[in-house]
C-alpha cells in the first residue's frame, strides 16, 4: 500500500488539519478580555455583559491611510420584532473622539448590514456594539494596523 492511499495516514492528516483549524478559529473569536478600556464604551455598557459571535465588524487588518478605512458591520441571525437591533455603535481605542459612529433604528431592521468609512488615529482596536431591544449587547473587536494616521487634530 502506498503512502498516499494509506487510510491511517489520511486519518492522521485529517486530525492534524482539524486541530490546526480549530485552533485558528479559537483565536479569531474575541472575548471580553480583548475589549480595550475606553471610558465612553464603559459608560455606555454600564456593567452590561457583552456577547460575541453574531455581530461581525469587517475591516482591513492593515490600512494604508487612516483617513478613509472601509468598514462593514453585519449582524448574523439578527432577532426580529421588538427584540431586534436598536442601535449600533463603533468605538475607537485611540481616536480623540472615542465614539466614532452611532446608527439608531426606530424600527429594528430585518437585515442588519452597514457599510461606510471610518477615520483612525493610528494602530488600534475598534469595537462594534449592537444593542438589542431587550438591552442585551452583541460585540466584536478588531485590531487594525494603520500606516498613516488620521484625525490627529481632534476631529
């Protein structure tokens, strides 16, 4: 039997791939320890716990210019009706104004997806928070490397 068709070898390779893949997924999912200490964020949370997994903040890992960094916020499996998303906020770890954006919904949308651009004052972590109708908070944290910083003048 050749090494390529050996069933035991294929099992070992599959097991190693699953182990590596599982480890990579575990590192991608943020936790409460990944949330930076931002006073405006702490005041907004008011001690409420953050849940991770459904809200996704999509930004480039490296931004060449902090003046216009593309971002996308998506809520997977957003609850419907009164329990739906009431607002989404973006917080910056190092910008002069930590609350970068706030999107309020008078009526919870059936699908939550926001695309825009943000300004970043250097390399930092950005936090997206979605507040649901029952007051629960869904979150995502992303680290971004910025090569050319923006909003250094307080804007």
